[in-house]
C-alpha cells in the first residue's frame, strides 16, 4: 500500500502569505517523492488559495454534514470539493473535545464520501490502560463511523490511530512507541475485518498520529508497520516535515 503522510496545520499559520510560502516549500520538497502521497490539511481560508497555486493534495480539517442551508459558520462537503479539497479530517480529538460525538463524526464521514472525497477518520483513547488492550473508545469510534456505510465507499476511508495523550500539545505530549502502535493497528484492522469483511478492510490505510517528528517517523512506519502518518506540530516547519517525508520514502 502506498504510504500517506498528512500534514495537519491546525489553526496555523496566521496569514495567507505564510501559508502559501510554507505550502510552496512543501510542494518543492516533496515533488520527487513517488512512494508516498502527501496531503496538506490547511485551515479553511487557505484551501482554495493553496489548491490554485500548488499541486499538493489538499485536505480540510472539518466539515458540516448538511448539504446546504441556514447553518451560519458551517462549511459543506460540496463547498470543500469545489475549493479543490480531496481529503477531510473527521473526528479529530480536538474537535471531539469541542463537542463532536460519534454520531456527528459518522454524519460527517458520510457527507465527505458522498461528495467524492476521502475522509481521514481519527480514533484514539484518552488514556492508555494496560489492562484494556483494545480500548472501548476506539472500538466505539470505529463502529459508529462505519456502520451503514456501503462497502464500496468504506474502502475510501483513511483511519488514523491517534491516542489523545500522545498529541504534542496534550498534557503528556509524548509519542507512543512503535511496538504498541503496531499492536493497536492490528486490533484496528481486526475490528475493520469484523465490520467490513476482509477484502474491504485490507484496503483501508491505518496511519499513526501523535508527536511524530523527524526522529521517530521512520520507526513508526517500519516497526509500527502503519500505512502512514498524521503530523501536527512538525508539519509547520518545512525542513522537519520534509525530513519526515524523506525518511519514510527511504524505507
Ligand atoms: P502532533 O499533532 O503531531 O503535534 O502531536 C497531531 C494531530 O493532532 O493531528
């Protein structure tokens, strides 16, 4: 499976000018990389600008599930699509913390698929408990997201295992280790088998996210055997991000 490296800029940078400059560096630095797909998930106001001025694959960080109407402040899947977006993050823990629940994440995932884009579904537990090898939270997040999704569409979903405690801005803010990520990705894959059958589940990329940097990226892909990475903080530094992409490309 081709690796996928996603840059999640979150609510950064401050201006369109900075966004475009950073996107350009990413575009130039990744132009020759054929072994991975690089996706840039930028804030809404920069999406069409970056899509117009670069050949990068563009992702959005959120979406609303209704197709149109009186929903002040929301952005629909077709609006994103028409801005040049091909990927949309759904269920990121920072959105879940602001009230996004599993039912909402499911509706968003459906809307993204319906508009012909690929959802990037984030799942992950708040806290690691050794006595519970496969956290109920992760199981519920997967079940709720995929239930009722036709199999032909489900294979377009990208799943990211992103333990909340491993995100660089969280209190612990410490990356998981590749061995545990490997085990967790196996359990996620097994759950996807149950939900979707072997043939479809085998086609769904499972990525890791949480304090990925230029030093640990290759280990997560090599030893953790994930299909790619979701990179937050380190994606705001072109050199760091390019090192991450290159270290994965050499595996
Ligand atoms: P981080 O963020 O790489 O800064 O931990 C990842 C994310 O929250 O998507």
